[in-house]
C-alpha cells in the first residue's frame, strides 16, 4: 500500500485546472471548492493509504457514436478524479520508458511527457500513425488492419497491475493500489478503466506494451494508434497466422478480443488508394491544415486546426462552406465538425447556428461542442431571433438522450436571457436534473427554488446535494451563513464541508 505524494497531488490540480476532468461532461464546479481549501484537501488525501480512500461510483452515461450505437462514458467524483490523476502521474514516466521507443514509430499514440500539467507530448500521434502506415504500405504487399473490441471497458485490471510492475518493479505497491482503486470504482469488477479521464490513456498504453512486443517477436512490421493496429508483410499467409496467434494471445493473457467487423487483410496498394488516399481523406487534408490533435479525454482524433485566409476577418461564408463539407457526408466526421464548431465559437460566428438548428440530430455526437458554441454566441438579440427554434429543440426525441439533455440544459441554465423565455425555463425546472436547476436558480436568482430544495439536501444524490449547497449563495446572508456553517461543521462528508466553506467564504 502507498500514499499519494505532494508532487502527484499538485500535478493533479494543475492538470485538472488546465484540461478539466472529462471531455464528455460539463465541467464540475466542485473543483473550485476543492482548490479553495486545497491545503486541507491535500492533507486529507495524503493522510492515509490509497487503499483506504473511499471511492464513489462514477456518473455513467452513454455518448452517441456517429455511425450509430453508443459508448459508455464516465465522470468520476471530483476527489476520485484527483486521486486517479495523481496515480497516473506516479507511474507515467516509468510506463513511457518501458514502451517501444518513439523513434521506432510503433506505439504512436499519446507519448507521455509530464510538463505543466499535461500528461502527453504535443499532439496525439495520429499523424505519425498514418505516415508510418503509408511508409510500411509502400514497402510491403499486404496489411492486416484490426482493432480491439470495446478496449477500455475490457481491460483486465490484474494485467494492468502486471504491466505497471513490468515497467518498474518498484512500482508494485502503486500497481496494487491502482488495481484496487479501479476495482472499487467498478463496483468490485475486475475489468475496465473509465472512458473520460486522461489518466485512463496512461493505463491503456501500459497494457499495450507486451502486445507491441509480441508482434515484434513475430517478425512482422506494425504500427499502432491506441488499440488500432496496422500489421504489414509480403506474405498474406504470414499475416493470417499472426492474426490467429494475436487473437489467442490477447484472449489468454488479457481476455481481450479483436473486432471481426474491423479485421481484414488486403493488398497495401488497395489500402493506400481506398483508405489512406480516398476522396474524402484527400479533400479533408486539402481543407484542413493538419490532422494532429490533442484531445486527452475522449481518446479520439477529433480536433483539427482549420487554416482560413485572413483569420482576423473571418467571414460567415467561409464557415458556411466548411459546414457544407461536414453535411455532405452521410456520417458525421468528428474531426471536421469539432474543428468547425470550435473555430466558429472562437470567432463568435452566428451564421452556423441556423445550420445547427436544422441538423441538430446529426450533430448530437458532438453535443458538447454544439452547446459551447451556442453559449459563446448567445445574447438577448440571439435569443429573440431563435427562441422558437430553441423551444422546438426541447420537444425533440434528441432530448431523450441523457447526455444531450444534460448539455442542452447546461447551455440554457447558464444564460439569463434564455431563462427569461418561459418554455425554456420550464424545460429546466420541470425536468429531473437538480444540477441544471441549481445553476438556473443561481443565474435567475430563484430564491424560492433554493429554499424549497433545502429540505431535500440529504435525500438526493451526492452531485445534486453539492449543487443545492452551491445555490445557497443567493440566500440572504444570515440565512446562508447559518445553514452553511451547520453543514461545514456537522456533515460527515468532507467534500460537502469544503463546498459549504467555499460558498460561504468565496462566493
């Protein structure tokens, strides 16, 4: 058993401040409260062995995939996020040193480099992966393309522990603690790392180390991006044998399986022309300057830098042109759509809003960027122009998707002009989400809501309870002080005490 070091906790604070805790959920306000009492928080987290840290079940929802279906994503309790990030920091350098060296272009994804709160070197390695794939394709006749099914959710925690010890035998105690922490996070299940926190990327790359070595030992050339393999040879039969051996090795040693739908052996000439150099990819590269991205939360190669002439005079028609390119495709391109939304957000370009409203369902796989963009351009005039469309969105089937609704409610609850529109206000306050209602109550100074919810403080969940505590900032000072001091001194839950103290002293 081990204890978190001051360095690891300070790194966790810097990382979470810079990158937030999950790319899939709105930012958790609780971190502001924890930073306010940071010395106390650190003392608490470093006062006992990691194995004795109380782990809370994470917030678990589904995120829509562009090609259909869903994947499970999670947001950890804020204290668990700090612990998990600190644990990742504690093994990061040793894991990187044990990986196949970067200059061999085998393990391309997310090379680890601890610097100013970042866990990774600049870029995510996808450009290197595609470049190495093309290089090897020009040298060999056949390529085996495959990936692991539901990789993050299937990682066997004991094998993760073994991988950490393999990286450095002195890490055995911390490896035991990471296995125990993740098992408690999973409700004692022995499989799965959470999809969302950047720390999970460190864990996944540790698991991949022996798999890369296995393929090298087979005498073939390969390159890898996360769990996506490209294996090259001049012999189709050799690749078939490698596929058979890899399938067995993954099952026997990791309890992992390869995706049958995504596994194929094809001629490299066909691979280059139909996959690397297909019409859409060439057009993509022509429009966008680089595929190199840094998104340490979702594990996707999503964000693309968009070069537009005369950026200081960005015109609506240029954004519209990019939007047309996104809509031309039957399946949402995550990279193009995120780049489009983030560039439009940066320049507060309102013309994209109409396209979003007309194609809202199509853009739901990037609902977070949709709502961040809308938030950036929303003012009284925008609300007056588009309120009917916004009201109509609240009545669509998309709002049956929990994550879509959470983000849309986040957008509405953070803007007073939106909350002045009665149907939008009712969408928040007549809905089930206390967290959104709390934010809306703060923004609109809805004193009655706060007083009404005070009695529910210990009958709701942890996230909801902290949201109610936060909303007490709008109470009259004597009422607020009395209630918060009572919580601060009597609550058995430390994070509730810190939230109460933060509201009382800082808000």
